[in-house]
């Protein structure tokens, strides 16, 4: 069955290009040109992913995202924004967006991010993941260590899921990039080191035994010391 993608974008030319490119890749698409139209289409049908422009007439993309996430934390949402603004990105991610792409973007990059978000959704299971006293639930997106809840951004969460699904396996940066950022990611591989550092600050607190280990010259491994 084809994956269904809702495109909420007020620039008709961009919406049409996205429609054509996604259809060519085998996705079923529909578009909405305003925030309210997007909300109506979201509520009336089932979607596998939503491409959501931040600057929309009638209702902003951020407000639409807030309404979506008020009752749905599973449908992947990728934000499209013309603003290269840290505030926009942080607000969107804090509200539950899975990813963002800044305009103007290369269609190959957008398609890669779509594939990555759909792949992560498909891989979700109801069973929780554990590593020592670290627990993660993919359905509720809850993470805790030693009974203390840990708040992660969507990207940090996806990275931790991949590490925990490959516990005790040494993973190089390319493997991590492909799994979490997508095969067509063109950015700097140092982004892996940055997000590993973010995770360590939240997961490996001073009073806890470290779980995320560096394998010099290779990459990273999540393991519980016996």
C-alpha cells in the first residue's frame, strides 16, 4: 500500500513540485494551501507523514503542529521553513516536529528526510527497549533512567533508539548517519559527535555508570558494563 503524505504549503508552485516529486517516488499525496485546510484534511483522513510549511495563511504551521500533537504523537511531521531561524526550529522541535528543512532546499535532501522519518515510524514497536536501568518506549516516546524521566528532542530520541536496538554493537558514524539522518544526508559527519554529546549529557549523568562509549578510530557503542 502506498504511503500517504499530506503537503500543507501555501506557495502553489512549491506544493505542485512536491506533489509531482513525491508521486514519482511512489507516494500518494494531497495538498492544502492554508492552515485551516490542512487541519481539516488531517482530521478527515489517515496520513503516514505531513510536510508542513511554517508560514501559512489563516493558521500558522506552528499552531497547526500544536493542534496535531495535542492528540497525535505518532504521525511524522517535517517542517518547511523559509526562515533560517533557530527560534523557529527549536519551537517546532519542542512541539514534536520530527525534522525540518529550510527553504530553498534540494529535493533529494527532502526525499531523504521523508524516507528516514517513515523508516523510523515503521520500525516502532510496542515493546520497550532497555539497557541496564535505561528504559525507552517507542510508542509513548518516554525515556527514563533509574526511574527518572529524561526529555529528548526528536533527533536525540531517534539516535538513542538506534543505539539501543544495536546494543553492544560498535557503530561507525556513517552507519549512524544512514540510519538516523537518511542515506542521502549531505551534511557534516560531525553532527553525529554533536548529538552523541547531547545524549551523554542527558543519559550518562555523573552519578550513573556510562552507557555510551567511544571506540577510538571507529565510532560509538551503547553497552552495559557487566
